[in-house]
C-alpha cells in the first residue's frame, strides 16, 4: 500500500467515525451524553484534517466526504433503536484504529486519543446512557446480587462437569462395557475434564492479569507524559456517567493533582480493575474451577462404585437427574423463572442427551461385537 492509499484510508475512517459520533449526538436524549459524543466527533475531525493535509502534501486530491453504506446503516440503527446499540461497534472500531496506527509514524500522537476513546465508549457501554434504568436499579438495590458472577460461574462449572461426564458414562455403558471399565472411564473423564477446565481458567486469569499490568504501565507513562489528556479522559468518563462537565473537570483535576494516587484511580475508573487484586488469583481460580467441575462430574460415577449392570446405570441416571434438577433450580437465582420449570427443563435436556449417547454407544458396541 502506498502512502497516498494509506492516508486516504485513514482519512475515510476518521471521517466516518466523526459522522457516526455526530449521529449519536443528534439522537441522544441525554444532553450530557450528547456533549460527550460531540467532543469525540471533534477529536476524530481533527485527525481527519491531519490525514487530509498529509494526502494533499503527497500530491493527491482530497475527495469530498461520502459516508460508507456501513456508516449509514449504523447511523440509521442509532436513530431507530438508540445510540447505545451502536456504541459497542464504535468501541471495537477505536480499538482497531489503535492497532492500525501502531506502525504508522505519522499517527504516533493519535494512539493515546484512540485508546482513550475506546475506554470512554466501553464505560458508556457498561453503564448505559448516563445513569439509565439498569444503573439506577442497581443503585436502588433491586437487581443487586452479592457475588452474582462467582455464583453463576459455580453453577455453570458444576453443570459442565455433570453433563459431560454423564454423557460419557452413558455412552460407554451403552456399549455394554464391564462395570469396572465404565468406572475407570468415568474417573478418567472427571480428571481430564477438571484438569482441562482448571488449566483453561488459569491461563485466562493469568493472561488477564498480564494484560492489566501492561495497561497499568501504559497509564503510568501517560500520567507522566500527557497529564492533560488524562484529565480530559476522566472528564469524558464522568460525563458518560451523568456528571455535569464542570464538576467532572473539578474532580478530574483534583485527582491528577495527586500523582501518587492518580494511577490507582485511573486504573479503577478506566479499566474497572483494583490494582491490589488485578482480577484475582490465577491459582485460586484454577483450583476452584477444578473442584466445581469435579463436583458435578462425580455424580454419574458414584453408583458404579457400589453397583453393577443395569442397576448401576439406572442409579447413575437417577443421581444425575437429581443433580441436573438442583442445577436447573439454581439457575433461577439469575433468571427469576419458576424453580420447577427450570429444574425439570434441565433434567429433560440432560436425560435426552444421555439417551442419545447411550444409543450411539449401543450401536457402536454392536458393530464392534460383530
């Protein structure tokens, strides 16, 4: 790609972003949020002006702006369904712009701004438009769930273990293997699944911690090298939460005046992370994931320790059904549905899947048996 082509592509991207921000501002009912979108549009327009100058200096004509079909569709969606529908797309677009600009020396001064825009958009996405319905509900305590995410993870972890190992046990039972072989298979499935879940969780949490550390170091450099930009970023974030601009600027300026504590505040406000925890312990997450998966996976295996043949299979299915009902009932903590409906639905799905794998095992066993 030639420099002229690169400059033109960047120009069009910035112009389309500015167009979308103006569209969001024009359809935003919250005036404070509309002002945030207008300021984001102004920043994109300044970037577009720079690329226009670069294009002209390279000897190319600067074309008139025409929004792309994709931009027009997004603007229509914002008008029809509200700006919040388009915000996640714009956040991803800002992240993409940051990546594209990394290897472009002319864009060195824009990278921090694009990163700031992405963080502001993610803040808007997480909180809705200002203090909207969901945020107000949380403040009032109506939708508050202490440890909700951890409880949801626990239920889903146990569900994964139970369903996967139940189906595995029923599959080999259908093939009419000896009870000892079924028991060994179930134990192997439990161990393999639990270790896999633990390893995956460890990698996920550890990767997140390393990414947070990288972002924290970036924030530390920005505080030292561009404190004014950090103030503007905080102002936009607080405005996105519904704070008046004057008050937001006073708060942001006061925070930045104390450089020692500013980093912790910026990391918490922009990344939503506590510097002391950084998303939690990877080892604790791995160990918990292992136990939760194993707790579910052990249920269909237990009967084969004491029973044999059809009695063991029936007991395994019965015990697993009880576990499935408990898990389905637990899900109502998040959905608000009937305990009986959710419980029996989970049992129906689990037993249906197990019946299918049992049948497949039966067919495979017959085929292998000649």
